[in-house]
C-alpha cells in the first residue's frame, strides 16, 4: 500500500533514521529561522528609519533654499508658491494652523461622541444591541476616505451653507465634522476595549456600595480605564492629523489662517495631495512637497510617542 | 424573648433563565450573630446571598418569586430603592475587590454615593476614614499613605479594606461570600477575628466552603443542597447532632 507517510509503512529502524533526519533539519534551520524572526521583529524600526530617510532625501534639494524663520519664511508665512520656478515662496503656516484647527474641531466632536458610544456599548447595551452596534462601528471604520469626501461636498457642505449662511460649503467646520465622524469608530473601538478590560469585580464592588450605573462609569470605570481611554483619544487625534483625501475635499483647500469656523482652510496633507500630480520629479517643487511631508511625519510621530510615553508612565506607576 | 429576624426569607425561588437555582427557600436570619451558609458547590449559596442586596439582578436573566423581608420591608417590592437597600445591606466578596482608587476614596466611596456633594464635609470624611480603618485594625499600617492605590495592598489588607468601606454607611446587615478563600492561614485567622468582633453590631451572613471555619466562626448554620435549605440550626447542634442524614454526610465530607 503506497503512502506518502514514511512513518506508516517503513520499518522501525528506517523510521528512526527519518526522525533523526527531520530533527537534523530542524536543528539546522533553527538558527536561520531565529534570525528571520528577529529581523521581522526589528523591521518596524528599520521601516520607520527608512521612511524618515526616504522623505528626508526627497526634501534635501530644497532644504538649503528654504528660509525657516523670519518674516516671510516657512513657519511664518501663508504664501505657498512652490510651483513658481523663478520666485518660489514656501510658507506653510496656513497649512499647520489649518491642520490643527481641523483636528481640534474633529476631536471636539469625536471624543465626546466616541467615549459616550463606547460607554453605551460596553455598559448599557443588551448583548444583541451590542453585537449590532459593534458591527456598525466596524462598517463605519471601513468606509473609504474618498466616500467621506463625497459626503462632505454633497451633503454637509450644502447643509452648512443653508443653516449658517457660509459662503463656501467646504470649510474648516466641514473638514472638522467629516474628520470627527471618521475618527469616531477608532475611538469607540479602542475605548470600548479598555472599558471591557476593567474587571467586573470593580463594577460589583461599586454597585454593592449603592452606586448606580452612571456613577460606576464616572467614578470607577473612567479612572480604571483612564490610560486606555486617553490613548484611544490620542490615536484619534493622530488619525485626524494624518487623514488626507476627505480633508482635501471637505476643507476647501485654501492656504490661509481662518478667521472663523466657516473659512476654507487647507492642511499639510491636503496641500501635498493636491499638488503632487503637477510636481515634476527632481524639481524643487517636488522636494518642497517632501518637506511638508517631513514636517507631517515629525508631528504624527511626536503625537504617537507622547501617547506611548503616557501609557508607559502610567503602567509603571500602576505597577509600583 | 426571641428577637425579630433582620432578614426573613419566605418561599423564595430564583431562576437564571430556565434554570431554577433556588427552590422555595425559607429562612430567618437573626441580628447580632453570624449565620453560616454551607453546602456543596453549586447548591445556591452565592445565589441566595446575592439576592439579599439584589445584586443578582445585573444578570438580565434573573426571575424571582416569594418574599425577602429586611427590617420590615419586602425588598423585592417594585418601590424599593436599590441604593438605600445596598446602604443597609453591605457585601464582602470572595476575592478582595477594592476599587482601583486611593485607600481614602475607597472608604468614602459609598458615603459619596449617598450624600449630595454640598452636604459632604472634608473633616467628617477624614474622621470616617480613620474610624473605619481603626475598626478593621488597618489604620496603623496605612495612615501615612491614605492616597496610595488600594489595589497595591496585600490581599489580607485589601479584604480588611473591603470590610472597612462598608462601615461608614452604617449597614445593618453584612453579606460575606467566602471572605477568606483568597487568603493564607494568617489572613484567615485575622479576618475571622475581625468578623467575630463586628458581629454584635450587625447581622452577618457568611458563605463558606470550609467546615472548620463554619464551626469556628458561625453561631447558626444553614445547610443547602441543590437549591433547597436542608437544615437550619445552631452551629453546635449541626456539627454534633445533625438531624438530617444528608447534613451529616456533608459535614463528614462525603459530598464534594
Ligand atoms: N449568572 C448565572 N447564570 C446562570 N446560572 C447560574 C448563574 N450563577 C449561578 N448559576 C447556577 O446556579 C447554581 C447555583 O450557583 P451558586 O453560585 O449560587 O452556587 P454556590 O453554592 O455559591 O457554589 P460555590 O460553592 O461553587 O460558590 C449553579 O448551578 C450555577 O451553575
Ligand atoms: Mg459561591
């Protein structure tokens, strides 16, 4: 009876030899596998470094030509005419302000709504409702950025014009609303995870002392899950700052410092995306877009690092 | 003269979904003594205990019939305030479960729930914390660092704290579900001592798996089996002269 399994029909001695061979192979590949695993482990660090280097190299040609601080400089001007070969100007102040303003509006919307939804899902909803809401949140998270852009332009924009009398429907508020809605799923799912991780015995302890459900949330779950909740909000901010497509469509893409919530603005990401198509490879224009990218990379890394340091700090304090 | 019972259970049945965990149970618990609840695993001790402060209701699938009268009021009536019920009926859990906040805040947690913000006085609360911690003889070891997180204490200290945090609410009844099962021999001894010191002022109902503990620490004992009360009598009587054959078998260690 033919069989592909050597162990099933080979004599015991041969079987032993086969086993030994396998063991030998296992021994001889153990080392390379270990190395491979280690490389995979470190690859995230390499990748980050490589990306930084890549962006930095891309920006390099124009870096000496940029005036950073001063009157009409990179960080102080809102004039961005990088395409102009003869008299270019590189001012990103409007993009930076726009970026943070949009993110701030987004978080004002997303943090309260996201945390409230997380509390509802983890503490108040019945088990069927909970399942459905979680599916809803996942679907919401899966909506492509560009679709949010459509919604911004065709639904939110006209509504803003109708109810606020804004001149343009695409503006800071619109961008904030869309980004807020986009960040909610991330905040909800991370916040819900950290609420769910709070041991049930804490809830029972508080309830047995006469606390109602709302008090349990406020006085027990929030303190107990604080680290995770803050981290979820910070990652929401990170998402809001790095988001591009929807923001490009929703904000009106105007490099200026907004006077009101209804002024069009732009962000670092939107500026890159909107000009990338016209930029000639190897030109100063392209390099200047990489410079914006570098700035963005530094900002988002800083936010993530802060979130991490915060979480670590808390873990240590908790363990002490 | 026989004292009026502080907890009086009449024909009380409880279902988890379709499963009936308590079958028409009746019992009267006297004030000033410790009543032990014993019986094999799964017989419904915890279920009965958790009915007295209605904390069982947090599982949505619980149905009950019958009466539980606590200090003259049927607590299963719809008009009962859960918050005030739980103020009068405190609970100590099997695993010490101090809240992950400071020692101080753990002790005043209940009081803060029951008094509106403007009526709270700092000095009164400080006083409460000190006397509660003194009563469980924890004051000397923690007084210098009341802001320390309560979850950092040793298990024995945590369980003492869990008892101490009931005291500011001035409960009449304290429910304990195997309060010593997470502790080592020394811890067990000291918690038992503490419970014995407290008993004259409260009605204490204590679930235990440990026959020796039931014998040492309880004044009356209730033996349960499969959701029913088999025997309820003074502890001495139960251990020296059980009336029911099943009780005798359990006490001799012939059930799980
Ligand atoms: N939330 C619940 N849902 C469904 N059934 C439950 C629930 N809690 C307990 N039961 C069941 O009710 C019965 C009594 O459980 P209970 O926890 O009261 O027993 P116990 O006497 O405290 O046992 P142990 O000594 O193991 O703590 C058991 O059969 C148990 O499986
Ligand atoms: Mg139990």
